[in-house]
């Protein structure tokens, strides 16, 4: 096995190493060569939907160690989806669906030393779509432990919350990151690296705070974007494979913060979805990858989301002269109003050592967009032309 022959050290696999384990046969039906380069980055690869999907009649069913086929093949629990003439599946907000993933693990994954974590892609999280990976044999979402893996099949549970969406075979809503040995063994202590990686770091503990200072978009002061979704009578479907950029004015409202007693503040309303940004700016060297997690996923009466991977070189080289790039928060209000304060801690970074240093190379279009982001919507939306 290549990882033993080459004595790879514990850490996150690079794109080069990922190519090698695919050639070894570790992952079946994976993209290769140029195709892999276009659908991966320095520390993860995209996963793709098959044409086999189901609506879960009574909502999501947590993975519990068996084969997930037992759930979606049960007519009392799931209904097969039928694509339209364009091969698209229409997914309604607040409904839950499960799709089989094209890629799968081969028998090489069983009882080996390669582990995996997954997360929704940033472009998907910013649409308020919950996309969680299920691997046969696991007892939790978004994880693969080689001791427990069974068939090797993977599935994606998809729940659009704010917008209706359309997906088709080959679309990618999730990405997966591979580790040599358990992920915990690759963690770099916050105190030894946060001051190097985070620009404008106030707390020195690997946490991220919310930035509620207003910036100018057109003539308006803006601290956040508020979604205008299906519950606001916007019944449009957003196509995940669509190439046309959508008018942001139809789907989003720009929200200014208020300046009260020397602090910028923003009210999060119940059942509303917001895009905000971090106060700290991240700049990752070639040997470090990051996972961003909420301090507490249910802070008070709101939920913090984040498409949690940041990759080597993120924020290192921008098209402007700014140092580092803020991360984007996806925040949803729950039952009561919440008044956020500028500088409030919302997330914590986990820093991972790469198994080997990455080589800087041309990124795909999506990665380039987010590398240069400030307060930025998903890639599916055009630039603001008017407010």
C-alpha cells in the first residue's frame, strides 16, 4: 500500500497523495488526473451525486451502524425520486432527501490507517442547505473510521431550508478530507499557530469573532446579508449545476448594523438566515489545513453553520493587497430574537498538520472566488448592481 511504502506521516492528505491512493484503488469511481484537479483542492476532494435519490417521508434518519439501504429501500420511510426531462431533481425547502454518492470506498479502506471527515461545500452552506455525508457502518454523520466501515457505500442527506433547489447526477454538494491515522493526532495546538495564521487575532486562542462593522456596497452600509427564501414567497428553484449568475437582489437583502454605546450590533430574527463574516483574517501556509466549528452550534436561540474546511494557501495570495481572508458565518435564528455584538466569539478553528507540504498551483474558479472574499454570497449569485 502506497501510504506504507512511502512512510506517510500522520496528517491530512495533499492533492498529490490523494491522486496516489485513488490510483492504488482506495476509492472507487473517483475522478482522476485533470478531472480530479478540477474538482479538488489542496486538502480535500469533491463527492458527486448519483442519479439515485429518495425523499425521506418522515425526515432525516441518523446513521446507526448498519447499511443505509435498509432505510431508503423501505417504502414506509422513503420514496424514490424521479428526474425531469433535463435530468434534474426538484428538492423543496424543509424536506429531507438522500442520494447515493457516485464514489465509494473499496475493501482497502477496511481496518486500515486512513480516516476521513466530510462537510458541505461553502457554496452549498451559503444557500442554507444542510448536506451531511453518511458512510455505511458509521454511527455519525460526516466521518469514516476504517474499523467500522462496511460496504464502502456513501450517501448524502440533503435538507434545503431557505431556498428550493434543483440537483442532477454529477452535482457536488459535499467534500471529503482524508487523514493518515486518527484526525486528533494531526491537530496543531492553537497557542503555537493561531498568531501565525490569524491576522488581527484578538483572543490568541484559535477562535473567530463576528465582524459587524458596516462596509459599503453601492451607497449602502452593509454588515450582513439576509435571505429572501421560500417562506418569504420566493418559490424559485436554484439550480446547483446552473451556470447563470442569479440577481442577488431577488434572493438577499443587505442589512446594516446599528451603532449603540460604542458597539456595532445586529438583531437576528427568528427563522431567518444570515451571511456574516469573521473579524479575524486567515492566511494558511502550505503545511496547514483548518476545520472551523461553531463554539456551540446552538448559541442562545440561533444556530451557527459553517462549511468547515479551509485549505493550504487560503488567504495567502489575494488579488488586492489585503493580508488574509475572513471566513464566512452562516447564521439561522430560532425561536426568539438575538442581538449580536461586534467581536462576539462564534467559532473555533481546529488546525491540522498536512501529511506533506502542498505545492501552490492554480485553483479552480470557486476557490479563487472565496480566497478573495470579504462579505460574499455563494458563487451562484452575481455581483451587486443596485441596492
